[in-house]
C-alpha cells in the first residue's frame, strides 16, 4: 500500500520523522481492516500500523473516547490509523525522549514496552536500510 497523503500532513504537524513512520509501517505490514490477535495479553493490533488495542483501555488513562476515536475507525480507516499512530509516537517521545522506546510503546502499550524493544530494533534496522 502506498502511504496516503495524510501521512505527510500528520508527520509535519506532530513533528515525527516521516521516514520513521514509513519504517514502522513496513515492519508492521498491516492493512486496512486488519485485526490481528489476540496476543498473550488478550490485546489485538489494528489496521495499517497495527495499533495495539490496549491504547483504548481507560485503565491506562486513555481518553480516546473523549475525542470520538473508536477501535473500528482505527482498524478500517488508514488516515485515522496513521493519525493515531503518529500522535501516540509523538506523545511517547515527549514523555521518554527516546524514539526507540516510543516505537516499542506504540507496539505494546505504555507499560509493556520492554517486551517490545526488539520490535523497535527491527524498525530501526529498517530505517537504516532506507537511508
């Protein structure tokens, strides 16, 4: 899937390197409508960027419902999926100051990022190949 024009707009707005988003997209290999899982924690990953369903859990402080964002939108609408992924990356980077940890948290959720650090390394290997 070629990246939709909204990706450039979102990466510019949230100040996230577009090449990082492209690398995550290539490693995740998701597609519109994808719902993969459940994993060992009972979570699913959704859509083109394989957003972890944990991000919708109010127990972790998620306020996505307040913004009207639903798991179904993230699963089926590529621009909503990219917008949420890019926003989450920015927020996690803002909190940690570390793009690798931000990528891991995007993949596994904010409390299980250590489990996903290898996944983040896969993304950064892809990023190196792109440059």
